[in-house]
C-alpha cells in the first residue's frame, strides 16, 4: 500500500454528470450560477456539459450556450463529454471547451451496446479513426476512461483482468499511432465497487504500468463511494471526479432514484481532516451545494452541506 498522497485533485462533474439524470432541466443562467459558485470554491477543472444527442439526454441540450456564457477564469479548465465524432466536432467548435484526447471504453459488453450502440470489439476497431480525428485538431491522445470497470447491472461482475486487458490493448493502439497513454480513469458507473475491489484493480494496473496516473470516478449507488475513495487514497490514487451535493447518475445504468456520484464537498472534507490538500474552500463548497439543491428543487444526498465543517465547531469551542 502506498503512502497517502499529500494532495488530491477533484474534477467537478456536477454541471454535466450531476445534472444529466435530473427531472428538472436547468436553464443556461442557472447552470452558469452553479459554475460560478464552483469556480469560487476553488475548482480548477469543471465538467460543464456534454455534446450528446439532446433527445437521449435533454438536460444537456443547452450545453453550447452554457459554454458560450462562461467567462473563463485563469487556471480553470472547462471540460465536456462526447461519445461520437459529431460530438467531438461540436466540442471543438464551441468556445471555452478544453478538449482533451480521451478514448472512451467500457468493460461491460451489454452496457456498451446500451450506451453507445457498439460492441467492445467495434469500439476497439474505431479507436484508430478516433486518434486520427483528434490529430486533425492537433490534440494528442494520452488518456482513456473505462466505464463499468467494477461491475454492471446488466452483465454482473466484471473481472479485473478484463479491465487490465482493455487498458493494455488501448495502450498498444495508441503507441502504434505514435502516442503514449498517460492517464486512466476507472469508473464505477453503476456502483458495484467495494474497497477491496478498488485496491485490487488499482494495484493490478499500478503493478503493470507504474507510470500511468490513475483517476477514480465513483458512484454512491449503494453507499460505498466514500469508503471506495478512502481505499483509492490508500492505494495512492490522487485524482477523482466529484459532484457537488452528491448529484448525478447515469441515465442508462438501470437504477433510477439511487444516489449519484461521490459528493465533492464530502470528499473534500474527508481529505482535509486527513491532512490531504484539495485546494478547495469547504465553506464555499457548502454554499454552492445549497445552491445546487435549490436549483434542482429536491433534497440532495450531500452530508457535509447539512452537518457543516468541523473547523467552525473547533473555532467556536476554542473561543
């Protein structure tokens, strides 16, 4: 087990992954208020929307207008999601989108067909064309994400070795086209992971490719997100996706109403109490979490936004 990292980077995905499953569709102005609050809380990487079929995900239909309305802050990257070439072309043509060369893979055969209408084999066949498409825009391909890396509601358990094999094959394809894989995002898309599974898969990847930088995308569907994040930290993983107030979930994952992504302010709180620096202002996070709850119009699963920070209590006791 690695020593705990001294810092932890959290990319805020609330404006995209957090909102994509909400019944209420936020306006451009409401999303910009949320993004502004997230910037003030100290996030340097914010996923602000996705370029996907608006018929499938109507909550993201106003993504181009959201990006156009952003006043970029120095040092902040504004990310987006796309799953096909049309989506990438839209992202490249939209102002303020920080386009990264990421390849999207899925470890579940059933889920990838539901989510992208392609098989795993067909996804691999398309990777060279994806790499060339990125190259035409001057974007190097150096990262990949693996959805359903820990299990799938439609297929069941996902063997860790299958995920390792997917990484190996993707890494080879990138190398064949003159690139190098540097970053891997392992996503617990449907909330199947438990701490020992996190450590097992991360350990297998780290043992084979110690140079790769790992990131975890955790869902709290079954209440395991914080325990899994702790397991990731204990395994030396220092990058995470988080969603303000615990918003989120995949609209194609087959479980409506379950808790969504790991809660950004809860994760930031745990890190702060463990002496791990996130660069985030917890009080500001609590304020923007309350704003998120107001905007979506329902009670959200975040805990620290309701319980408050310990620093305020410590200060009150000391005085």
